[in-house]
C-alpha cells in the first residue's frame, strides 16, 4: 500500500512540473513536438530511476551523520552531509552521459532532435530535486527510493507529453499575436497546474481516522483538566467554609 500511495502521489499530487515547477527549461524548450517530448521524457524517467536509488545509498551509507559506522565505531561521529550536492550531481552527470551514449548509438535522429537539452539533463533541477526530496522526506528503503524515482520521472514525462500535444494543436489555432509562443504555453501550464491541484485530496482519506483520534484525545485531555479544576475548586470552597465557621 505504501508503494502504491507513493507512486500515485509523486505523479499527480507532487508532480515535479505542476506542483514545484522544476525542470521548466527543458519542459518549455523541448515540448514543440510530441516525438521529441517522448524521447526526453523517457530519458528523464531512466535517469531518475537510476540516480534516486544510487543517491539514497550514498546518503544512507556515506553522507548522513553516523552513516560511516559500518567502517568502525571510530567513524560514528563523522558527518559528510555537506557533500550531498557534489555527490548527487556527480551521480546524475554520470548517468546522463550513459543515456547520451545510448541515445546517440541507437537513435541518432532523436539525439539530433534533443540537441543540447539531452546533456543538459545533468543540470535539470527536476533530476536533482528528486534526490533532494528523497533525502528531505527521509525515504526509508531502497525500494521506495526506486519507486519515487520512477514515479517522479513519469510525472514529469506526462507533463511534457501533455503540453507538447497541446502545443501541436494550438499551432493551427487563432491565438492572439501577443500570446503566441511561450505566452500561451505559460498560461496553459498554469491552468494544468490548477487542474492537478484537484488531485491533492485523492490520498487524504486515510488520514481522517487519525485526525479523529487526535481530536478525541485532545477533547479527553480538556475534560480531565476541567474535572481536576472543578475538584480543586470544591476543595478550596470547603476549606474556605471551614475557616469561616
């Protein structure tokens, strides 16, 4: 259940483009054609699926405070978290080079279509954001990290695929001259982001029992405080009556 919840939440609720507006440079520049958008989207999924689990391993066994205890108790106090950005970016750059070699080998036409934006995946903030979100949310297992990487990539892929399909259609529409190009693209992106906000409540149903329990516990504590105050007040009144007598 945890894997399913994380999968759908990463795609629809915490979408890299529509919730955090990460990776917008590639999203806007490579979304003129559906075929090009599909190629870049698949590359982003692959890079996220590999880098997020790898960076999870680096974070767990190298970067966190006390992560080096597997080397010996004398390393327990070491904290290498200040190296997170460097290590994460190095991992991402390595995987992007691998993707670039594979695409150039097996699909030269796609390689030429993507142009400079394929190697620029290395500095795509959506890729780095996936690893940093994984770290900040303290994802517990390698399997969940792999799930988060794939689902975040799928979310970005759906976003660029949707805007590419829309841009191909509106090319033949009567768009006002001042809004042609990036203007209408930004407007559509904003509207799509508002639409994706509607998914925000799709996974909150399971939180209602917990919220009810917390509310009941608070009410119980308040009642106990009121009863204690009433008992104390009665005691004070009885003492005052005895003094007056």
